[in-house]
């Protein structure tokens, strides 16, 4: 992803099971805010691209891919509002539109 200029920002639960990833996230141009598990379980990730959104459930082995630019834009706006107002520090590469 680095070679193609893609950076990733996201929210994820602050869980010990993710420590292996957390130790490497900065090298991948990924930035995360780790949230209390009571605020966000992370059981069904939502990914937002330029013109699509996708979500999946490993528990039920199902996923949805929606290629719809208007929905992707609306979801990105919601993400940007949450990213700006959540108090957690940013960990990782600190890249992206609002990466401080």
C-alpha cells in the first residue's frame, strides 16, 4: 500500500490482541485511534474508499460491498467528524487528511 500512495486511518478497539499490529502500524502508513472497547467493539469493520463502502462479519462469514459514490462520500464525512472530535491520540504514521 505504501508504494501506491495509499494511507489508512481508522478507529479500532484498544485490545491486547491487537498489540502485534499496533507495534507495526507506523511502518504501513496507517494511523489509528484506539478506542475503549465499551465505545466500539470493532466486530464488523467498515471500510470507506473513494467510491465504495464495505463491511463484513467474520462471525457470520458475510460481507457487503456497495459501490455507490454518494454513500461513500456521506460515510467519509461522518468519519471525518468523528476523527476530529475523538480525544484519543493518533498512533502510527499520522498520515491522512486530518492526521495531526
